[in-house]
C-alpha cells in the first residue's frame, strides 16, 4: 500500500509536493465521544459536515486562492493536480476526527511535518496555506461567524506549529530526502515487480514501516511503499510494486524503471512494527502485495531470535497472484516457529477472514493486516471478533488505499 500505509501497490496519498496533509493516523483509537468534544472541535466538525457535500468546490477554490495569492508556492506542487485535489479535505476530516485526542493527533502531525521536508516546505509556507484554507471554508460553509473563524484559526495554528516544530527537529538529524539507485528490477507477474535500490547514505527504518518514493519521470509526485525486508547489512531496500490502472508512479516503477535509474526516498514512517519486549505470537494477514511488510516482519522476528510463533496468511485471487509464495515457503522451512498458509479464493474474492476463523484461537497474538481496503476491513472485524483487542491490531491506514491514484 503507495499509505497509512502502506502497502506496496501504488496507493499512497502523498500525491505531490503540495500534499500538505496526508492519510489519517495509523491508530485504532476511537474518536472522542461527541459529548466530550471541546467547543472548538464542535465548531470545526460542524464546518466539515457542512462543506462535505461540496468538497470538490471547496478544494478547487482553496487551490485557486493559494496559487493566485501565493504563486511562488505553485512550484511545490505536481504539474498535474489531479493526483492532489481530493487529499486536503480528507486530511482535514482526519484532523477534525482526532482534534480532542492529543496523543494520536500530535503523533500524526509530527510525522507529516517530517515528511513535508522532502517537498521543500518551509515554516513560512504554513500561514499562506491556513489563510487560503479558511478563505475557502468561509465561502462554502453555511454557517460562518466570528466564533467559527476563531476556532479554525486556533486549531490551524496549533496544527501547523506541531508540524513546523517536528520538521525543525528532524532537520538536525536527517536529510529531507535520500537519493537511491535502482540496482535490481525483477518482474514477478505482468503487473508486479520487486524493485531494489541502494540509498546514497544510511537509511534507518524498522521492519513493517513504509516510505514515500518519487521517480524521475513524474517529479513531485510521491507514493508510499512498504519495505519488503527487515534492515539489511548491505543497506539495500526492496519494494513490491503493483502497477495499477492509470497509476503514474506504479506503472513507471513496474514497466519503465531499470538498474541505474535514480529515485528519491522520503523519511520512513508507520507504526506496524514488532514489539520485541514481549513474546506474544504474531498473526500476519497479507493480501496481494501486502505480503511485502509481512515478509519484513518475519525477518525481523528471525533476527531477534525467533522464539515466538508467527502465523502468516497469504491471500490472493489466484495461484498466479501468489508471486512471493516460494520466498515465504523457504522462510517457513528455515524457521520452525513460522507457519505460512496461502489462501486462494476460487470465486475471485479474497476470503482471508474465513481462513482465519478455521484456526486459532488468536487472543494471545498481536495482529498485523496489509492488503486491499476490503480485506483490511473484514480482517480487522474478524480479528476483533476472535478476541484480539483493537490496541493489538495494526494495519495500514485505509485512506491510503481508498485515495489511491497511482
């Protein structure tokens, strides 16, 4: 997923250099109940509900204001805005949902602030975005008064300052982006390839995380891809990429990229990582290219001693789509604590939930889910029903799949 999450298809939501906001936090924390909402949160959610039906108009007006009033910012955005347009409102809905949940919201915004460095975003850009955002909302909200505007100003000021501070801190310890040379390109199916790159300097990350990636053919258009292995001694990074219809980045990576091409990588992100302070079993559900981060998690457990059981359910629509099954079965042969269960649906639908119900119980396991949006939703429902607490279920952010555009 190209968000949170990150899987390996071209379905991330960091569409371009002006992707001022990104997918929702990777968290199962429930939003604060309405009766506990702060006054500002009530006003902001009211605005979002009002502008929801005209989101396209709000978004178009926002960018028109931004580019007319601040033409110098146009260079931060991709030349074609069709990959960018819808993301702002979706991100605002996310912020509104978590506005009273400080822990989740701050972690989310800090990650965005660090990620925005690769676009060339600077602290002085944020007031311009806020000014135009409020201008667009005030035009289309059915109720807009001094109280509502003050709530939005306070909220946006807080949001932007968290991001600015995170970027400033990150600047002291990491580059804004890494250059990476393609060193291997291995087609697995007609539309899936394993792409391996060598960063120009050390690239620290954790198994289960993802990064954003830009190709030379589509400048300022970034997509999220999960790392397909745990950190390696040779420093190489691998990604499983599925070319999606009209997917600019994914099709370039699958059909055009070759060894010697230079890509750019953003910072690592994501919380779908292993807690090595416990010995709980791992239940991993990977559908399609969602098997990539699951492979990384298996390698991570192996490197830490492999004393915990790991169950991997590998779902696909056909045997042909199990493009990495040989690798997973070799890992199973090497590690007695690992069980790999391929699940192929003969009717054209991934039925991982049905397979999960056939095994278990799972209530003592930590669960990880990566794959198409429908599989994530049904998988999470089944895992909860099987007794696994929501706090122990980690998965890619669904918005990264829903807003995929390639």
